[in-house]
C-alpha cells in the first residue's frame, strides 16, 4: 500500500493526502471524512481498509496514525444537511472540508471511490482506494473511529436505538426500534421511507418541530 502512494511522488508532488469517509449507509447521525498526509518514509503495520479491521484494531491504530502523520484533517456533515443535499454530496462536502482543515496543503489528493469534489489541488479518485493506498486506508480508520465515537456519545441522549452498538446502521434492532418508537431528531428522514409510512413521517415532522 505504501508503494502505491509512493508511485505518485515526483518533483512536483511532495505531499499526498489520502481522503475517505465513513457513515454513508447509517440511518442516523453525520457522515465523517478524514484526510491524512504522511512522510514518505513512514509505515504503520496493520493499516488497512477500516472495514477489514475490528473496532479494537482501529482504536489501537488511531493514535499511531495521528502521531506519525504530518497532519490530519477531520470534518463531519450533519443528518440535516444529508437530508437536504443527499448523502453523496454530503460525503464530498465533508471530504473537502477535511482537506481544508489540514495544516499542510497537499500537492495531490487521493480520494477513495469514483467521485470527487471541486478543488484547486489535483484530485485522483481511486476505486477501492482504501485497500490500495496507505494514506487512504489511514484516512478510512480516522473517519470510522471518529464517527463511531460520535454515535456512542449521541447514544446517551437517545438510548432506545442502541447506537453504541449499531452506530446508527440498519441493524434489525435499530429498524424495529424506529418502527416502535419513531425516529429521533438525529435520524436521516430521507433514509426512513422504507421503514416508516408517510403518515408516520408526518407525525415525526410535527413532534420534532415541537421540541
């Protein structure tokens, strides 16, 4: 994976930022993106696509990634924005903000997937980049750990949905809880159309406006 990133280094490309997001699929909470730039001589054993790692492995790797990176940028986009501009545009927005929050401007941005955001800095999309690029894989870990921690914190306020376990994803328990108790203010309403009928959706609208 490190060699993949090094293949893009040149006289004009000294700093490569790997970028990835976490949380496109969940029914609740934000989407989170991270951007990471490493020195070209740094390797961290175990860094891989975050989906291939256990939660314990991701948590173990996060501090090492942060300590050995030149810089890390993280950004989240809320459920409300997701409902307004859709999840793809929200993911790309989070990625762009994450890159903008880094202390070092990259010369090249490698983005996981096949969609990119507008940027004055050259951007390359890499399909399955989180399993090919060291810096994208690291970004996927940072984004995943950050989002999981956000959902664990939010679960304290909405304990009915067990977000501390499902992180807002559509587990059977989570779907049944939404059907039984309705949606919370932090659910993505545009993601619930197959779970709640239009009448139930209207009730949620009224209840949320009264809070």
